[in-house]
């Protein structure tokens, strides 16, 4: 038997954005802001709250790169994988990050502090290579520069 | 009306007609994959493209309405090249191992590949770069992503016909796939096993789990007594797989074929459908009595039927608060199974452990139902294997039985006799009608006040239908029902069942008795019925069901001599202790995803 534990946040978000199909994406976005990813439970609770199927919520979430359905770290690094960044040395940046954080592309560090992902074009082609850490863009990256940036993040407790 | 020309021939069609349908009128067939008569337009496969003279790009015939003066070519060089290319693109990602595929010989993609003579692939074979999953966990359905062309017929079926939405399109681009919630197995999610998606999948990506080998093994084992039961709707569908037109009744030939296949006893689910009416009718009257006379507030009304296992699983997931409202009667299949290894074994002096009970069903959810842990009240698995109408047709072909030439035969006895009331279980509204024929007579001593016993208000194809019968001049013991208007509701297709239940839940609809069949049209439109199934074919099968009813000597369940007999010799009376043990069950609340 399924025990329904009230999901306060989901309820609140549904109150805020509404309970129609169009409210789905704003609710999911807010959940991601809060938890950085959509847990199975939250997706089911959103489905219940909007009276739609959980598969629908999952389908929508997996369509959008920024609506993650896997556990993510506190800082999500997204390296732009599009051609301009690739030509300007994105791979080197990537391996530098992998070396420093000891995680591979797609992984999250065991302390759940960092996740390393790729993104489609983030609109900084003119200052490639570029990456995002959460919402902050970093551009014209070099191995040295990225090392420096990460060092700052590592320091944050 | 709009006039246009197709391949140089003029045609006039109503505004809004698609090019596809206009071409049909002139007897030009345009190939399709994502299009299905039961579903909304998707326009995603592009195999139906046609050329418009003077137009810049090709048009999808299934998605483009005609306009005046259009000049369409359905078979130009450009069109042929484009279609062939579409098919080749699909095949470049398709695990085309046709000889080993369940759909071999009955696959729309295969047919098109053949039609367009796709030879050596011009395109790179991408299948090896893909990590496809095959989900074999469900007792009803196998989902093989390596065969999926992402036409989304299944997703639209599950949404538009069934309102379940167990399937969705997940991810995007080259990773796009048809998925359940969190890519769980079909067995772990809200899927009702109705098989409507299987019936519409143009490839081998969604197919029923087959038990043909197990059944052949049992038949060929001399130790085993193999009992087979056939559901009402099979006799009006089977013919389509074996060279008959939709709507042909093949009851007698089917019985003859089953005997030739080597089944030891060929019996009828219609018998246990009649029995269901006795149990369920009595249950309804008992609930009404408790509500009206004893004023017992714990009585759950409206009572709903329970013969459709897809509906049962749906309500368990979706409206669990209404589980007390569901009749505790097992479905006719499971009543039959429980009796096959008890009553039948006893009368025929067989050891139940040597009985193998097989059922032929228009339904894939029945495969799931037979595997529910509750369904072992005989002390054994009550129904060992469930085959669909399609699987039976395949068995008949495998055995080389020339179906068309068979002489009609009759069911064996006991548990082979039935009435017209049992037959109409196969059509939406049929259980309601059968129940009313019996209940009304129990209460008043008179036949239902409808000409020829045909309760037409509960028949038809409307998604939700309401009807009521005024009860008057009751027999003494039922006098509390004098003047009561018995209100009934019927829904078919789970999308309509959901709407009906929401109306009940909101208090907007007050009724006493609800019939739900999970599939559009009822069992005759079941997921295990011949492919294709669509509105036109469902109507033909419906006519056949009612014709079969009219052809029966007896039309009311309580007059079935074998039903009278089993109460006398074995069960006692409806809702007796023994009935409860063998013929009734309980339900389980299930997850929301
Ligand atoms: S799905 Fe159709 S085309 Fe694909 S392997 Fe099976 S029969 Fe062949
Ligand atoms: S599973 Fe079948 S119906 Fe569904 S998208 Fe794939 S090919 Fe189409
Ligand atoms: S079997 Fe029925 S409920 Fe399950 S996915 Fe297919 S259409 Fe949906
Ligand atoms: S059948 Fe027309 S686009 Fe698929």
C-alpha cells in the first residue's frame, strides 16, 4: 500500500503556478531550483497534484536538459559541447576538470558537491570555450583559469 | 464540398477531409505508419507523403486537409523515392531480424519494406550503436525497443483511448524512446495490460507474451487433461485471422478446431459468464437491501462490475478509494478456472493436479489476471495459460487445420452450456443487460420490459451511457424495491471509465450499478483481438455478438440448466460459503505511477 506523505513544497508550487498542464514546467523548474534534480517521489507527487500521469511528468522532464532526473551535486558544471567550444579546446578543459574533481563526465562527486555535465550551446560562442556552474557562466576558459575557478568552489564549505 | 484531382482523377469530398481519405475514395491506397483510424493525427512518420503539382515540398497525406483545385500525385517518382527513403531511415535504426520476430508476417513495417523493395541498405546500420532494452517482466506484454519506430501510436492509444498514460515519449533526438515512468518495466507501472497499444503497434515493438509452447507441451503430454474455455468475444473475432470477413460468427468451427488441436475438453467461458450474473446480480441486490432496508452506512454503492481485469488494475491504481465498490465476483475466466479444478474434476473423476486449464481470450490483461496470486482458490493455479484470439489462430495454422472447411461442432459438457446473456458479455453494455435480464426477473417474477429482452438503452458505442429501470410490483421478499428506479451507467474504454468515475466522485452522477469494460467496444475490441481493430470492425463484431444472442435457445443466465445444476450439486446458492471460497476475490491498492 502506498502511504501518501504530504509534499508541502509540491502543493505550494501547484498553488502558486496552478494545476493545469501548462503549470507543469514552471513547477518542475522550481523544484530543480530547490533540489537541483527531480526525484522519483517529487515527480509522482507533481503528477498526483496535477492529476496527470507520472509517465507524462517523466517524459517532460527528460526532454529538457535542465530538468535533471538524477541526483546532482550542489554545483552543476555544464560544459558547452557545441562546435565553437569544441574547436576552441573544450576537451582540454573537460579533462582538467575531470582530473581535479576525480569524476568523469556525467558523474557526481561522492560528497554530492559537484556534477559534471555537457550542455548544448549556451550562447557564449564568441567567448569559447564556455561553461556554466549553476547559473553563472565562465568563458574563454583555459586549463589554468578553470583550475583557479574550481579551487574557489572547492573552498566553499 | 471540395473538388480536387488525384492522379488525374477528379473527386469531390467534404471540407476537412484528408488527402489520405480522399484518395481512399478513388481506391488509391497511400501507405501509413503513424496514422490509425482510432487515433488523432500525428504526422510524424512521413511515409504517407504525396506530391502536389506546383507545391514546393511533399505533403503528409494523413495530416493535410484537401483544398479546392489541388492536383495530387500519390505515386510519382519523387513520392516513391521519398517513401523509400523514409523506410530506409527507419530500418537503419531497426533490429530487422524478421525471421525471428513475433510479428513476422503480420507487420506493417515489413509489408512496406517489401512493397518498396528495400534491398541492401544504402544507409549505415546504426542498430549496433544503440543500447536497446527488451522488457519481458510483464506476464502480458513484451516491449522491445529495438523494434520501435517511434510512431507513437502506443502513446496516443494509452492516452486517448485509455486515459492511462502509462507510456510517454522520453528524451529527445537520437535518444528519444517510448518509455514508462522512470523507464520502469511495464509490470511495475500503471499499465493495465489491456493490450490496446499492442493492437495498434505497427511493428514487433509491443507484442503479447505468448504461451503457445506451454500449451502445446500440455496437449502433447498424455498425463494431462487439458481443458480449454473460450471467451464470448473470440467467436466473433477469430474468423478475421482465418480468412473470414469481420463480423462472421465462427463458434461451431472454432469448437471443431479446438477438438482437432487436441484439447481434451472444449468448454465455454459463457457458462461462467452466466454464473457470474447469478453471483453478481445477487450481490447487487444484497447491497441494495443493506442500503435501503438495513440502512447500513458501510455499504458501498454504486457497485461496479469486475469482469474486466484491465479495469480492475486501473481502479486499483487510479481510484483505490472505490475498491469496496467493485463487485467481489471474480471474472468469468477465473470462476471457470476455479471450478475446472474442483467441480469439473470431481464430476469427471479427474485428479486436479493433472488438469491443465487454458483459456482463449480477446484480452491480454487476462494473462495478467491468471497470474495474480489470489487466483489459486482450487489449490492450484486456477487458469494455467491464457492465449489471445490471435494466438489461437496461430495454433490452428501451426496444426495445419483447414479452418474454413471444418464442420461445426458443439461444446462438451459440463461447463459448456450457455445462454445469450453469457454471449453478450463480449460487448460493452452486455454484462449490464445480462444482469438486468436476471435481476429484474428475480425481483418481480416478470421478464424485463423490453421487446425481445433486448435492453437497447445500454447498447451502443457512446463512451458513457446511462439507463434506468423503474421497479414495480415486486415479489413479496423484494417489496422494499417497489417504486425504486434502478440507475445504471456503462462505460467502455478506460478514458471513459475515468470520466465516469470522476463524475461519481464529484457527486454529479448518482447511480446504483456501473459496468466498465476496459477496451473500446468491450471485449470484442480487446487488445488480444485480430489486428487491425477499428470502429468499423468493432461495429461488425458487435452485430455478430447480438446475432449470436438472438440465435440462442436460452437468453437468461438463470435459465442455464448447467448453472441450475451446479448450484444444486455443488455450490448451494449464490453467495454461499463455497461460492465465496471459489468465485469471489479481493483487490489491492496500487502505486500512482
Ligand atoms: S518488427 Fe517487423 S520489420 Fe521489424 S523485425 Fe519484426 S517483422 Fe521484421
Ligand atoms: S512501440 Fe510500436 S506503436 Fe509505440 S512508437 Fe514504437 S513502433 Fe510505434
Ligand atoms: S497495455 Fe493498455 S494501459 Fe498498458 S501501456 Fe498499453 S494501452 Fe496503456
Ligand atoms: S502516416 Fe502520415 S505521417 Fe505517418
